C-alpha cells in the first residue's frame, strides 16, 4: 500500500507508537510517506533517522511560539480544544488534493485531527484517525487527581470543549483507532445525538522486543527500583510523587538500603527535588532506557490515573524486569495479575508487594520469565502492523459516498 502518515510531532524512540508503526509498515513492504512538524534541534536530528526507515519524510518548522499563538487564538472558542490547534500548520498539507497518489491516510492524535479534517474535505482519500487515547477521559482524571497544579488547571480549562470536539469527530472519518477498550468506551460515551460513529478499533501498542530485552551479561543490582516515563507529563509526575511520599516510606522502614531510580526526560522541579534523598537518583534524559530496566530488581508503576496503554509496563516486562503496578494500569492488557506481574491498589499493599518481590529471588525469576513471554506473544510490533494493514484495507473498501456523507 501507498500510505500517507501524518504525525503532529516527530516520531522517535520516545514516541514509540508512530515510530514503530511507520517502521514496521515499511518493513512489510508498504510505501510510507510521513508528514510532520518539528520544533527543536533534537527533533531535526530525529528526522534524519526517520528518513532511513520510510520512503519519504516531509517536515515543516513549528516553533513553540507558533503553537502558543495557535492556542491563544483558540481560547475564546467553546468548540476548539487547545490540543486540536496546537500543532496546526496548514503548509504541511496545502499541496495535497484529489490527485494525491496515496491509498490511505493515517493521522495520529487529537493534535493531528485538524489535518485529518483538512484531508477529508480536500481529497477523496480514506482517512484513519488514530485518537491513541481518549483525551477527555484523561482530562477528567487529571482535573481532580493531578498533583501538578498546572496540569490540573490545563485539564479543567480544556475539558468541556475537548469532550464536545472528540464526540463530534467520531463520524468524520473512515475508521478511528484507540489503544485500549477503556478509551474506546470513553470515546463512544461522547458521541453526539443522532450521529453514527465510524468503526472504532482497539489497536494496542507493541514493544521492540529486540531493543527491550533481557541482558544476561548485566547483573541486577540488589534492592533497586526503577520508575520510568517522561517526567514533565502530569500523570507521571503524580505517579512518582505518590510513590515517594506514600509508598516508599514503608519500604524504607524494612529495607533502608533500597534505591529508587527515576528515569525520564524533562523532570519538573518537584521531581528533581526528590534527589535530595540519598536513596533516590533522578537521571533526566538518558541515551537508552533498557540498561536501567535491565539492572533494576523491580520496575514500579503505581499509576493513579491515565489513559491508553502503559508502555512503561510493557517495556519493563520485555526486559525481564519484575513489575509491580496498580489495577488502573492493566485494564487494557490481556495478562494475568500474579503470574505476569504484581498488582496492588493501596499504598500499604503496594509497599508490601514491593518488599515481597525484593525478598524472593525465585519469585523475581518467575515474574521475569512470564512477563517477557507475555510481551512476545501479545505485543510484538510486526503483529500490530499486520492488524493495522487489515484496518487500512477495510477503510479503503468503504464506499466513497458513504464516507463522504459522514464527513
């Protein structure tokens, strides 16, 4: 297939979903052309690598000030969420028309939705919109639970219009994707009266099982915990503060030597301040995440809210690292708690779960083996890409007049 892939940020090893979908679609013989916007020198460098894995890449500069101006202009609107305009730069798609030589268009995220709408109105191409997460579902949780004041206020500010807009989008495209059943149900709850949503499919994330793999030559460090994720993202900030303030004191009471590695780019001041504790290391950006997962005894992810599929859990399991998490994190996964990982739902039970794993080398080995097997079976990127090809064919086969009537 000749696929046009539109992403409102540069795909890279951190933005794993678009990067790996593009990579594996191309590896399966598809001709993938990427349209994207960039805003930093690092993203420009990422473009060079992206060009090595797909047919073509067309990128335009999108300075942060431009995104902020877009957001400011949208503030008075009651129908335009800030996410929908943040990455909008019409020059990216201005050249596309009814003669565009593609079989299907894939557009990622609410930030890309305006590009998807433009292509529906200016071309005859079938458009698949990958919502990824239901942002309304995320904002509702963040508005009440985030420990980051900025994140809480931003979610509250954009919640009502995001709910209206996500519901309005559901009948505008040929197909809609999400990463989890929870997000699918959340999106469907937003549909407008009288509308007929497009098919909504759950396309879970995969894991690069070669990159995230056990390393027998690396010895796991005793009583070492790792928590990972972008540490400026409000859900990750809340999760990490919850871990340090409400769970770790009980762990340190029994295992005072236990160390915590906080691994992830752009840590906020609150996260950086945690390093004042000699048992805590805040790394900031790292060249590669697997070495930190491979040497930890346990990966912890006490997620209190969020949306979609939690890549951090799958990546740790793929590295053979035992995982302790919360019920919210496994609702979109087909695994078996207790066998593939450990689930605990209160600070007290979570601390006890960590201590139990730290104290039992045999249990660590079982969780390591079972977690890796689960990822290999259910979250191998080539299998995800093959499923996506099937969805593309369904979108292409949809009668043009039916799709146009919904646009």
